[in-house]
């Protein structure tokens, strides 16, 4: 298991940090994990699963 910084997530999904935060707040993106005061990260496998679900949606798969 690996944590990703907000910057790394931004590079992977190409969304702005503000848009990622909006999606997270709406329950449409993986939630951050608080690592300490002023420090959060995302679980890499959760972000990858979210990315895979976007591809499945594009391809018309509904089982993801």
C-alpha cells in the first residue's frame, strides 16, 4: 500500500486540486487520509480503482 500526495494525484488524474476536493466532497472521488497536522494523502489503490471505473464507464461497463 502506498500513499499519494495531492500533487501526485493531480498529475495522475489531471484535475485541479479544487475540482478533486469538490468530487471528494460529493462522494465521487476517494477520500483523503489524514497523516498528521496539515498533511493528507490518498491511497494509491483507491485512486487507481477510481481511474479504472472512469474507463469502465467510458466503455459502457456497469459492473465496476
